[in-house]
């Protein structure tokens, strides 16, 4: 299990934790929908999907069409209506924007998880979000 730990750090048996959590949630286990960002496709989540499925979760890699934010979010939102039961959306990078817009108005969506993901303010475009961040001043 490795060497000594820094003060205040602990080791956990995550395998038993994940199993006990999976048993606890068995009646209401969410479908986990993973949404990739730009310059990627759903196959990038293959390892994560297999690991989640081994733990008893239903996991889906959604093929984000990468056309435009409104269209991509509408496409995902339409897909989500075909999923029964609770849903957990996971968005990577640009996929974070897609999941935040697609989840709006869908009571089945119980959680949004952002993996290095973006989330625009209401009515804001991806470009506007990018323009708010000034990489030069952030280095000062």
C-alpha cells in the first residue's frame, strides 16, 4: 500500500466503499452518461465505462456531435428522455457546457459532474466564457 503518509492523510479501502455504496444505491442506481469535449469522441471513456460497469453501474459514452452548443445540448437532452430512472451526467471540458444546458428541465438528472469542464452562465456562449479569461493577466 505504499510508504508513510503525510499528517492528516489516510488510506481508504475504496473497493469495499464502492461496493457498499453500489449496494446502497441498487434500487435507485443512476445511469451515468459521460459526455466528451471537443477534439475527442465517446471512445475516450471506454476504460471508465468498463470500470463503472464492473461495479454494477449502467454507464453510457454519449457521442457528442460537436456542431454547436445549442444543437449539442438539444441532442443530448433528447437522448436523456430515452433513459429511465435517475441520471448522472459527467462532462469533460466543452462537454461540461453541454451537460449543464441539456439537464435543464429534466427532473431525472440528479447530478452534474464536471471533469475539467466548462459551464457558461445562463445566456452566455462558449466564446464569451473564453473571452472572460485573460491568460496574460492570470500569469502576473
